[in-house]
């Protein structure tokens, strides 16, 4: 396979940090294309797609067809797909074909050597690979394989629904993971992110902030302000891996 995608990948070669990934789980699904376009115009760097299968997480959300519809509506967008499913290997090809740029799966679903192999399959299909941990999962479970991933995603809520409260206790795990990452690897926080919690995450070492209800729960004209609050004050010289 060619690795041309690597130099164009917004996660490994970000224009700025932190990146804000607008999670469309809280968007108005009846107007999804417009909502995606609006979030990007308001300054979101990535769109975050939460895929749940009713097994790994107690909700059913979006599949490859929806991803394809988003890709068609916003052809230039970077699609950050978060697989909260028990068998992520079944969905790599369908989501990459549907336009996903990046796929994150959970270490609670696939671990160890199997997780490393799956990361290889994701890259082979043409996307970058991320590994996620639930709030109760220890950092060690990803640290032993972290070199094989372009991103680590730390959950600051239990997977399932948007609009939950940020769990600050996961920040210790963020600090531990950040200490083991290369400059070209990203660390995403997901769950309960607004301006205040986003700032704590960036201080602890996160450089990608996924947020649903704080962005889409606000009126369209307020979203650029919210996204800039989440991004926080920009620091010079913080663009790594570019
Ligand atoms: C939770 C999802 C999150 C969710 C975040 O299971 O993985 O991406 O959309 O929603 P907020 O930002 O509202 O907590
Ligand atoms: Zn998510």
C-alpha cells in the first residue's frame, strides 16, 4: 500500500494545535449536511463520528452509509471516526470506503498483538489509526502498544451518549500517556468538553478535543465562539509533527 496519506493527514501534520473535533452525535440529524458545513465554517478542524453498535456501548448511532453522506456533504472535511463497537475489524473497510480519514477503536474490544494488527489493517486500508480507553481502563493497556498508533483517545465519560459530565480524574492518565508519545502522535479527549474542561485537558497534554453538546447544543451563530473557547488561548510553537 502507499503511505501518501501520511503527509496529508491532519492528525500527524496539524496546521495548528489543539485541534477541535466537532462530534456530530449532537447535531440535528435531519439537517446533517448543513450542520457539518456549519461546524467547519465555525472553525472546527475535524468532524468526529461516534459509531456505536448497541453492544460495546448502550446506544445505536451511525454506520458507513451515514459516513458516506457526510463525506459527500463536506468533501474536504477530515473525518475522525470513533468506533465504539465490539468487532471493529468488521468495519474498517466499509468506513474507509465511506470516506473515513481516521479510525479509532477501543482497547477494551481489541487488545495487545491483535490491536497492533488491526492498526496495520487500518493503515493498509488508507486511514490513520487510534486506540481509545474507557475511563476505567488503565493507561498501561495502551502504553505497551502505543507506538503503533497515530492517536490515543482518552474517554472522559462512559461511552454511549453526549451531554454527560466531564470526569476530571482521567487527567492523571492523560499525563502518563503524554509522557510516552512521540511529537507526531496526537492525544484526544472525548466527553464533556467545553471551554473550561478543554483547558484542563490541554494543560494535561491533550491536543485534540472532541465535543458534541457544547457545540451543537448552541445556536448556529454562537458555535464559532464556543469552538474558540474550547481551543483556548493559542500557544506559539506547539505544532508538533509537522
Ligand atoms: C460519547 C461519545 C462522545 C460524545 C461527546 O460516547 O464518544 O464523542 O459525542 O459528547 P459531549 O461532548 O456532549 O460529551
Ligand atoms: Zn467519540
